[in-house]
């Protein structure tokens, strides 16, 4: 209350012209006070024909009053300045175009502090005081300043609308409730507000809960960002180390080839030079002997010739000519050919495996996978061409249709030995590794077919469970036998119910760990779904065991179906 009193004093000693505290205050005959400079300027600016007047009450003075400084008022202003009051209400205290103005203020209006829903008037701090001090006014409902107070007045009856019609969902006054809204479900506006407030609080609680949930999601996503960055940095670092090791290995092998070639080069050149020296020595000796013979042959004295002939030194044995068989001019070209063969094999391996590396990188998917497809058209967006690997096929399986079809035969096929071949179970795996989201279909003929996926490192040799699809932790299999479905994993059987069909669709979302089997007919019917974590790329597989002639084929989709 003390502060409100100080506010009143400050307004009293302010100049109504400059709106600042009085400077050199003067009091004119009507009793109003102004800054000496302000009132002089005001009177000077008036037309000379006009009589000087008070800017506030408009009282006129003849002649123009002599202005004398009001010493008492000046002393009061100085005293108030010492207490910290510097000026009249600052501009930000006055109402602007966007503010609610005090309805009681005259002249330049101050900002309203509160609006009264009973008086339907907005008050500044000064004019609001009676509502804090007068007992009857204390009962009035004060709200934040509002420019829409008149909306609380009924336009028909000019009464405050204190009721609410639930039938018409609008605010009404008391007269409305007994007039055009008679018989309607009406309550007081306060009661309706209480009801709506409860609903609002429920909505707020829901919103706040959702905010908390979203904040948790944001935190999780931030953690995922950090995890992605860490994982990506580590993947880059580790892959760089691996490639550097590969490069060092290649450089080491290159150095070894170079060293061996140079060593062999040196040895062969040394052998050739050694033989070359022997031959050159033999040539020198033969030339010397030829010179002796030539000299003797030119001796004219027969007796002398016959006398010297026995003294000629005999010829040494010739160098072994068998060591001078020159091979065709290839020398180390075979080394180049061998290195080229290694290069070609490396290129083949990189070409074959690089697709898996690229797919693994591009199919990293942190966010939730999109919903599983529902229609066959949606599944076909993820369709994959599947071809069987002859090196994995049991010798009782005949592959045909471009290695997409396997048929159980009575006689063994003439496959070459290969470590990837299944030796006991009549199984075969595909060539393509499967990651990301994939879909394929298998159509069969017969009554003993198993559609499976497996890791590449599943065992191949022998008849143990480690080799058979569905009987270990490296393969998942859906079999069709005696007109019924069963799912197998790690030697655990799960009966599966569903419509009979000769075609099964398989949907794989590798990163999400989803493997689903569908019966394919006019509609897609889910037979069985697996939710797990796949740690390696998967390979599609087939198992046939019931009777000769049974077959299963990976379907080839038409381009029009895939689009």
C-alpha cells in the first residue's frame, strides 16, 4: 500500500506537459503547477491573439502571469528524488495500441492491471485500489486485463451473461433462460466452467503425459544419434584397419614375389654366365689349338711335320651340350600369369562380397521399420530374384529352370565334390545373401516340402541335427507335410494353422529381426511370424524328402507385378 501511495505522489508532482518530475516548478493563478520552461514554451507557442490559459483547466489569465519558482514544491521534488523516484510513470506504463487501457484514466491512459467481470471495466493500479479496500467491491471477480469484456453482455437484454445453455452451447443471461432458452438444459456459467475445467485438466494431463513421452523419445533418439556416431566411427576405424592390413598383406606378397623373382633371376643369370664362361674358355682353347694345327699344316718339311705332329696336345672334352637347351622365350611370364590369376580371383571375391558390404551399409535403419506390408502388391515391392547354388545341392536334387527349381530324384546327380554340399539331407541353399527387407515366393508340387532360411555357416556333412533345416539355431523352417504346416527352429516344433496353398510367400526384415511366412492365394494369410535378432546374412533354402518327383521352385515375378 505504501508503494501505491508513492505512485500517487509522483503523479501529483509531475508536469502534465512533459510528463516528467517538475523542474523549477511554478504555480499559475489557477493552482496548477508546471515546469517553468514547459509553461513558458506552451504560452509562447499560442497565437499572440489568444489569451494565456492553463493547459489542464483552460482558465484564462489577463495579463500573462509573472512566473515565480515555487520553492516549497521544488524542495518536495528534490526530496522525492533522493528517495529514488526519478520520473513520472515511464512510457511503458502507459497503454499502447496492443494494450488494455484503464477505463477510469483521463487524458493519457495507463495500462490496465485487472479487469472486473462485475463492473465490466478495466482498471490501472491506482484506480483498482477500491476493489482491494471496499468490502462490497472485494467480492467482484478480477481477471487479467481483457478487451473483450463487452462480449459478456447479452446483446438482446443488455445483461451480464452469467448462465450457459448446454442445449445450444452458448453463454446466456438470466432473461434468456426464461425466454428463448426456456426448457433448455441451462446451468450457471461457473458450473459449466467447473465441468469444462475438469475436462481441460484431463486433456492437460494427457498432453503433459504425451510431452513426457515425447521428451523420453527425444532423449532416446539423442542416445541413438550418439550410438550411431560411435558405431559409424568404429566401423570406419575398424574397416580402415582391415583394409590397411589387406594392403600390407598385398604389399608383403608383392615384395615376396619380387624377392623370389629377383633371386631366381640372379641364380639363373649366374648359371648362364658360368656356362658362358666355360664356353668362352673352350672357344679360346679351340682357337689356340686351331692356330697350332694351322701352323703345322703349313710346314713344308715332311720330316719336320711328322716329327712335331705327335707333340701336339690333345683336345679337351667338349662342354656338355645337354645343359644348353634354351626354353621358349617365356622365362618369368608364368609368374605374371599366376599373379594375374590371383588378381582375378580377388576381383571375383570382392565383386561377389562387395554387394553384401554395400547393402549392409545402406540398409542400416535405426528408426522403426515401416509397417509390414499387407497386400501382395506391397510385398512385391521388396521382391528378390532367388537362384539355387549347385555347390550346396544334395546329389539327389536336380536343379532346373535356371537353378530356381529343385526336384527330388531317385538317381544321384553327377555333381562334383564340394565342401558346401549337403551330404545327407536333401537340401539346397541359394546363392544370394539376404539382408534388409526381402520377399520371395516358393511354389511346390508334392507333399513333403520345407521352405527355410539359414546362416551360411550351417553344417553340411552328415545327418546330425546341425545340418537339417529347422533342427538347430542356425536355420528357420516351415514344412508342409500331410496337408498341414509346422514351423521348426532349434529342434522345436510349432504347429501352424492356415489355408492350404501350393505357394508360400516369405517376408524378411533382417534389421528388424522379422521373418514371416504367408499362404499366397487371392489374399495374403499370415501363417507364422518370427521375431528375433539375426546376427548374419541369411540364405533361402529348400528341403525335399517325401517322394521322388516332388519339386519346389522359387517363383520368377513379372515386371508388371513388381511395379
